[in-house]
C-alpha cells in the first residue's frame, strides 16, 4: 500500500496500533492463564480489561479523523506470540515461568508505548489535537501498567531472594 501523504501514514500507524491493541489484549489473557499466580494473573486480566477501553478510545480517534482502520499485516506480533509460547513451554520452574510472563508482558507494553508516543507526535503534526488527547490518555494506561509490572517483578525477585 503506497503512502501518499502524512494523513495516510497517520491512518496506517493508527490502524497498526489498534490492531496491536486487539492482539495484545488476547495475549495478555493467554499469559494470565499460564501465570498460575494470583497476583500476576490478576494484573494481566486487569490489563486485558483496560485494553477494551483502549480499543474504544482508538475507535473514537478514527471517528474524529473521519477514517476507518485499514488492514495491516501484524507479523511482528505473531512472531512475538510464537516465541512466547515456545519459550514458555521450555520453562519448568513455576517462579521462572511467572517472571518470564511478566518480562514478556513488559516487553509488549513498552513496544506499544513507543508507538503511542510516535502517534501522539503525528497527531500534533497533522492537526488532530483531540486525537492527541485520546492517545495521551491511552498512553497513560500503558505507562501505569508498565510501572505496575515493574513493581510486581521487583516484588517477586525480592521474595525469591528472601527465601
């Protein structure tokens, strides 16, 4: 799909972000099932719940710019999910599995944070300030999850050291 102007690029990037948000919600639900730890599972389920709100926010962004999402390949996400499943299957220790799941969740959310920051800048450049506000609110949710995940990883490591 040839990109002719900044608006088309913006729509493509926003579509990719929306597609990634859908896929991330699904992988967080899958990770939650594998966690076998109440705190980790609860955090991932909460992330999936917030993900539904983010999807609604991204849909509102499309409404504001008068566009519909376009089809995007999403190959990077597929590779990440395949790697996650393969690597998780090789981990025997329940503690190591929990930390691995948290680390992968952190990786996914940080990738999305970068995408949000780029799109917020693009929204400003293309004059879509309302979209920028919506994207900033979704970014705040991502940053909160990243921080909570960092705390949970630290807590799990401290528990392991104390044992």
